[in-house]
C-alpha cells in the first residue's frame, strides 16, 4: 500500500535557488498546480509563492527591519476575463540585518487556493515593494479538466526537491521554480491519483520530452490505488543528461498488465513544463574556463592567472570556490551575497545589452555588472549624424555617456573614456 503523503512544507528546507544557483530573471518564484476539488467546482488551482528577502527593501523600525509588500493573484480565463482575484498586504519583519539583506537565503512564502470550473487559465502574481515602488510580475498557464467525468485521473504535477519520511508519513519540500538546473541532484514529481471505482493496482512512470523527442523514460513502479484520492510521487534522476532548454515532464499511469511503456495501456497522463537554465553550478561542472572568464569584472589579472593556471579542472574549481569564499560578506552562512549579486548582474546584462558580443561583455554590460543599475537613464539623439545616446546617472554625481553610432544598438562608452573599476559588494 502507498503511504499517504503529509503535505507539510519543511519550512527550514524549502528549496530556493540559492547563491550557487543564480538565475537573475527569476527574482521571485511562482508555481500553480491543478488538483481535483472537493467542492462543487471541477478543480482547484493551488498557487505557491516564494519571495527572497534579498529582493525586498527593508527599513529600520525600532529594533527590527521591516519590508511591506502588496501581493495580487489574478486568475483569468482564455477570453482574458478575470475569474478570481486575491489581494494580500504583508509586513515582513526580522531583527537580523544580515537576513534582511539576503543572508541565509531567508524568504517569505505564501499559498493561495482557487476553485474553478474546467478550462485553461492564466495565473498571474504581482508583488509590489511599498518602500521602493518596484513591481515584480510572474505568470503561469494551467488547464483544469472536469475530473468527475473520469473514473481514473491524475492531478497536475508539483515539483519537489526532497521527500522525508517522519513517523510513517512523508514531508515534502516543494521546489517553487521551473528551473531544475538549480537542483544539484535528482528531483521528484508529486501528484494525486483519483479513482472512482474499486481499489486497483496500476503502474506509474515518468517520461521526459524535449519538444516531441523522448529524452528519458523511468522504470514502471507498481502502486496500490484506493477509491478516492491517493497521493504519490516519482523520482526523476536526469543528472546523467546534458540538459539545456525547455522540457515536458509527463507522469503516466498504466494498466497493471503493462511491462513497459505502452501507449495502448495508458490509463491517464499528466504533464508540466520545466526548464534547465545555466547556473553557476553548471558552469563549474561543465565549463570551468567559462566560469573563470566571468570573473573579469571582479578579479585582478594576478587572481585570474592564479585560478586559470591550475593544472586540472578540479583544481581550478577549488581555487574558484576559494576566491568567492574570501569575498563572502557573511562567511558563517551558506549564502554568499557578493557572488549572488555579481552573477545576477552578469545574467541581466547578458540578456539586455546584446550586440556583436555577449551582453555582459559590452560597455553597457561592463558598467552594469560593476556598478549595478543606474538611478536614472536619459535617452538622446543627434538629428545631424543619426547617433543615439544613453546617459546613465549614478549616485555621487557620476555620469556615463554611451553612443550608438551605427544604428545597430552597439552602444560604446564615450565618457569617461576609460573605465577599469572592479565590482565590490558594498551593502
């Protein structure tokens, strides 16, 4: 018999993309999973939200540090009509300044539940930081089926990074991100099985696809299914694959007589999208020389030479790891704020300032990685020679002038003429 899963999130271990696993455009994490509903609606959408403290602005209030956020969750149907909406105002408080700055990977988590009829929906989450006015947006699309029409069906898939057995029950650690590249091992797909008829045995397995190409198949696992709701999971170990890009994970339930993946014996299928994006971990494991090259805006020539001159890739990884440890502003924690910020800036620059080379290697990318986002951006154009200008203003009355003289978006630094500063973490 399968053991009923206890849906208790392990708060201290909730899987976030941490310092070694930076994905800059994922400033907070949203997941939406469809389950059968116990009320009159066809199904329900469970919405999970995780907001790292490092995203927010904290202000000192008495002995504590406080951040205020507004959360809007909106459910819209295929016709762009609003089906449901929830608004939450949250005050986040910590007495530890380091945690307010992102140390120890602290985060705020919340959960919403929506009952909806069958259909395809867009789930959008907007978070507004009241202290700095920044608005962060995420969106996911889900499909709700009419579960009661089927004698046997599967829920949507919730990704997990860990399952722990405690007192004959399972505690699960949801992984609130599509990017499995941030998990440095195997992961799990959690789902529910709905059975209207008599108890039965079925076989469960996963399939991993990229577009229409089958990448990996899991072994068939026999599962006892009771009448009503059953909870189960499959373990997915894709660590041996060189993954990159977007994928589909399917969980397939087969008739008990199936001895292999056989479409003729499928009882139900559920699936979700995942992706595998580059992380620092993947650079360290797959292309250490690329990881070293990324240090050009923080390391000196002698430091780069010391790391790159190591005789083996393993020694290079050790020296690179030591380099970042020496710059860690909170060495007693697992979270390295300096490295996190540096690679976030590099990732953003690579996406926003592409030209003839990678975005982080352009003049704009260089300034952005070293100094961060400007406090003001001004656009100007010269009618006489068709030159486009961008003026970046920083604190301390610092100004950077970039010019695109060929009309292809290749903005070169005009003033100051030379810029050779290095990134330093200043918080």
